[in-house]
């Protein structure tokens, strides 16, 4: 019985001596971090702020990756829609002889003006081909309206000098899904020597279709699918 009493007394004394030491430790890591921060001349909550910054950086990286993924998917969907749509190229071509010079040209597609040019200072004299339109269109019928004004040069027949000839025409083309349609609107001299020069200015349309792919698009327009 005496031995038990002595043992209990010794245990009580040991607990009383150890209690202050445990009480001074506080939350795990807080005093250690604070002490380390104080030794290095840093704020007491430096460790917590650093961990918060690391978490923010990780979260930001995840959001950036998710945004890039969405952009890639969106680009693929847009390109797929373009390829599955239709593409049209409209070109003005001047095949008139030396007796006529192009003075003015105007184009409408589906009622919307796409091109209007005047021959100021002879800027159209050497332009044998002019791109009117190049871009994606909805599959189906589309209407081109053209007005060309030619001026007689007098270089062949002097009586033509200063005369103007206005010619107009309309053409309906069909844009097929997954295809490139190229339409050339050509100003030319119709007939033969039996036609008077006044009757010769005319417009004709030349149409060709191609499979819609990057190779054909680059060949026909000089640009890639991604440029749209």
C-alpha cells in the first residue's frame, strides 16, 4: 500500500512539472513558423501567406489550362462548320480589246454592294482581274448583279473616243455544301466583224467548282482556311 501511494505521488509530481511545457507549445507549426519567420526577419504569418499564394497559383494554372482547352475545341468546331458549309469566290475579269477601257465597275451579291471602282488616273487600265468577293456563304442560290461602264478609246476608231457603254447583267449561282464555287464575271467583245463596235461590249459568266479543302482554297485565293 505504501508503494502504491509513493508511485501515485511521483506520477502527480511529474505531470505537474510537464504541464507548463505542453501549454507553451500551442498549435502545431504555428510557433515554429513564427519563430523561423522572426529569425529571418519575415512577418509572423509569412508561411501561411506563402501557402495561400501557392494554392492560388495552382488554381490559376488549372483555369488557364481549362480555358485553352475550350479555345481549342471552339476552333475545331468553327473550322468544321466552315468546311461543312460553302465557299464562294467572285472575280471580275476584263477581256475587252484595245477599243475599250473600263471606266467604272460595280458588283452586288444578294443585294449587298461588294465592289465599286472608278478608273481614276488610269488605275484600272492594267487590272485584268479584280477579286470582288472571297468568303464563306450559306449553301443555296445567290445572285450576282453587275454593272460595267466602258469608254471608247479612239485608238482603233476615232469616232468612239469619249463614248461610254454601260452594260448590266445578273447571274444566279448555286453554292454547294462542302464545295468552293468560283465565278468569273467577264467583260468581253461579243460577235465578229459583222457586229458594230457599239454592239460588242457584253458580260458573260464562267463558273467552276472545287472540293473545299485547304489545298484548293490556298491555290484559288492564296490564303488558308485559318485566315477566315
